[in-house]
C-alpha cells in the first residue's frame, strides 16, 4: 500500500513504538522506510562556532539510526537514514516532499486542551498541517 514511509525520529527510546507501527503499515520487500533525524540549529550563531557541538550530535544520531535501520531491515524493509540540519517541522515536510513519501509516521504526545501548556505549535502539529502526504501520529503506549 505504501511505497515510501518517512519516520522522523529524535534519539529517545519512545521511537521504538513508532518503528513497530510503521512496519505494520508497510509491506516487506515493497515499502522503503526512510528514517530522518533533524538536528535543530541555533539562531544567530557565528559560522563554525558550534561545529564541535553539531558533530557530536550527528555522531550520536548516526549511531542510534544505524541500530534502528538494522532492526527494521531484519523485517525485510529497505531502509535509508538521513540526517538534516534546520527547524524540525519544516525540514520534515521538505524531506517528505523531496522523497515523494506516501506516509509520515511519527510520535506525538497527548495534550490537555485546557492546560496552560497546550501548544498547538508542536513539531507533530506542524508536520500534520503542512505535510505533502498523509501523517500517522503515534501516541505513547
């Protein structure tokens, strides 16, 4: 049903459930799973000022994504991993468009609509509104 599923991930273990969900939605030997991690860049930094910091974040992301990619590939899926720099929401939607993704599967947390911190500007909300394809939001177990 889906040829390309994009999975934006942070580096937390809560993404395990998202990966399981994406595997259920895809078809082994047909669906390509594309893992995406976006390293949020800081505003107003001088060129080169944060290079060591970003290099460390990238290495952590590469290690974690390599482990996840191997686990997904064991189930018969072609897997691609990408690391980008920028704002998470807009970058996810840009990568989805470039990859011609059929579906984005990502985690989202439950929000109390009446709570003082109910912010509809979350990354998952931005992606759901601006994505060029369908978005499947996975709640924590």
